[in-house]
C-alpha cells in the first residue's frame, strides 16, 4: 500500500497553505477587533455628570468676571447672590454632589517688592451654600475657595502677574444636601469684613437670562447668610443669571487617574513639581497638604492644561498649616502631594513629599 497523503489542491499545495495561513491571520485580527469593541463601548457609555444651572450650559456664563464692565457683580461680606434650581431627576442614581461658582477678577495690592507688576490678591474667603429653602444654617454652608487662588483683575495701564480668565470652582458636599423632591436654593458670599464693593471683592460670572429666572441679590447680609426666609430674597434679578451650579455624578465605574513625577526642584522660597497626567476628561491639577499623611486638603491655584509645572511657595505652606491647626506652633513637618482630578471626581497623586517646618 502506498503512503497516504494529506489533502491538497492538485498542483497548488504550497499556495493553498499560504492562503489558509492568510485566512487564519485575518481571522485572528478580526477576533481581536471584535473583542476590543465591547470595552470601547463600555468606555464610551460612562455616564456623564449632570450640571444644574440657570443657563443652558456652564459655558454660557462669560459675562462680568473676565474683563470689561463688571456690573458690580462682586461677592462680598455684604453681597450674597442666590439662585433657585429645580430638583434633579430621580431616574438616575447619583454617587457624589458638588456646588460650584464661576469667579474671577480678584482685586490685588502690591506684593512688597520693587516690581510694580508683582501683585498679590486682597485676602478673602468665599463660601457657598445649598438648602431646600432660602435660609442657610451653618451645616448648609461650605468653604469654596480663597481669593488667593483666583485670577487677578487686570489693569488698563499695567501688566500684572496672576491675571487670567474666570473659572468654575467646585466643592464636594454630602449628597443628602441636595433635595430631589423640592427646589434647591444656592447662595454665595464672603465672610471677610473688608470685602464690601467691586473694588475689593472678586466678581461672579453671569449669563443673559433666557426667559424668566429665579435669582436674587441680598445686600443686607453681614458675612453670614440669612437664617430666616423673610430676610433672604431681597432684590429680584431679571436680565442676568448668576453662575452658580450643582454638579451631580452618576454612579459609575471608577477610572484610574495616573500621575507621574517628571522632575522636582526646590529653592529657598518655593518647590516646583513637573508632572504628567493620564486621565479621561481631566478637570484640574492642584497641590494638597496634610498634617498626618492621611487627611488631605487642596490649596493653591489650579492648573488646567499641560505642561503641569506646579509651583508652591514655602510661605503659603506655613499659612496653610496655620489654617489647618490654628495657633499650633509645634508642627515640625507636613506632607505635600500633587493631585489630578477627572470630571467624575476620580483622582491620582504623586508620592508624598515631607516638608520640615521651622518654628
């Protein structure tokens, strides 16, 4: 009996094998592509945050807080802006809540150097609150930002370091502070006594109202929001809508925010980090400080686009420690890190950096 042969196409054995190999490779490539499609759509279907404002979009608020006429829209010790927002939809399950305001044009003073363009902000703190009625208890109020971390107002006759466009600033609050059954009243003010006019306070952004709005200005406060409803809604607004907002984060699959340290430098007056960030919908980069390396507080100016070269002054670190533990002069060291957040509130950080304090 002769030796059995494997089946081949007559006279075309080698070419048939090559053809089969090509089909097999094509099959593997197609299979790999098909396996990638589900993960692509899972990424694309990440639920987007919900923004509640009196405008069509947070991008609509481009008046007053950048340049030109400020409309006397200052946030101050005697100036509280209030909006009423409808309750969010109950059809979505939410994981986080934020309050936000778009601010800019903080006022400045000489920084104590011989350089006329070297300025520093007029000190002040900004608070924001949310409640189901236009009255806010202390538990309804949240620290939003220091004026030191806002862009400076420009000057027609001089260039200043620190000028810039207005930005949204956000603070995370307990989800329970947002009412899903009734309206939500948001308010913004300053507790700093000297901030009593547009010449001393930061400017709140606005947009032209697209129809009737529920917004008010209260000029009778004294550094704290009204606790009685009848004292709250003082002057009705009609033409312009204040840039106050609620941001709600639907339950989602947490995605990694990767932060890599590229370089680090220090000088007698400051530290400088250069980092690289890999994230989806990057929101901002900012320094954080901690006394024990466990509880962290963000501070300093935010960085919104690369290159991420984050400068932190040594004097600012000392002030932040004083804010964390007032009157305590026994702190010998603190921890710093640079953190990046995406739009959903996911974050990533550099390794901790130990700073030694000279008392």
